[in-house]
């Protein structure tokens, strides 16, 4: 089969090397149990639920790659989805970069997904992939912002009053989620460029923005929230309970 005849292949990189200190002491955030199953497994299954995903690369804590590999080996995934585990770096950016280095050459589109977003629906995953395959070099799922947002001058001491400097127009704001989707070459170039300049970004789409490349937005989903604090775990358990009741999930 010629290169032109090969169908596009999509991989997902899941950085899961963070400690998750805001959830309190204990296991790394990605390994915290959600309904008796590690959050990471829920996140991997959410990605593997898409028939367009053929490979999942999990970037594990540097000293926990073997443990993560054992977890994945003992939890069922669709047969069509392969997975590999690689050790991560000191930062999320480094971990994603290491995940990209583990991709086979025939991968044309890459999703980057937070392990702490374990409940993203498959329709959201498919919408991101479809937008990339339709020609977008970078795609993010996002929701309109419900609250009024204030830009402030940060206080010198935590807890001190802060001065409001601006109120952005709420209709133009979006709360960005994952998975974020990319043309592979664009994302690899973004990581290489940011590493050279020493600039940072809070997400991979922000790195692509620094190249001057366009980033498209598709509708996100309220169940794709990030589990960061103990209350988020309670909400995630409630979502899973509702899914079991409604769908036998």
C-alpha cells in the first residue's frame, strides 16, 4: 500500500506524570480510584472508545512506568487500540514531548488528553478528530463561560484583596477542555519551537498559537470536567452512578 493510500491514523498522548497535590496526599492523581478504578483507566477507555483512535501513549511518572503498564495490562481495552507506556518528565510540557517521541511514523493526527478528565464522552473525542481530519491544524473542545470573569492585579500576599483591572466580554470567552487535537507535524514543531525559546504555555493549543497557527474550537461537554479537588471526585462519582443507572455503564 502506498503512503497516499494509507488511511490516516490517530494517536492519543495522555500525560499522567503529575502528583495532583490539590487532591491531597496519597497516590498520583491519575492513579486515584474513581468508582473503584484508577482515573487513568477511565481516561484511557474514554479515548479508546473512539473507533478513530488506534494508539494510546500514556506518559507515566518517571518512577512509576512499570506500575502504570501493569494497570493497563489488567484492565480491558478495545482490541483495535494499542497502548504504550513511557516515563514522563518534570513538567507536563516535557511529558507530552516524550509522548510525541514515542509515536510511530504513520501517525498523522495526535490528541493530547488530561488523565484528570476521565469522563469525556466519545462524541467529543470524535468531533475533535473529525475537525483535524477536515484540515484544522489545532482543535480544542470548549464550553461558554457561565460566570463573569475579572482580570485582576495579583496580590503580593496570598489572600490579600486584589484590584480588578478589566472585565472581558463574556460572550467571547470559552473554557477549554481536552482532548485537544493536532496535525502531528504542527504539534511537534510547536514543542520544538517553545523549547528553543524557553517560553511556556498552559496547554498545547497555546503552544501552537505561539507559532501563529490558527486554533479551532468545537463544542465541549459538561462531563469533560477536570478532577482537581476532592469535590470534583464526588461529582465524578455522581456522573458514573447516573451513567450506570441510565445506560448500564
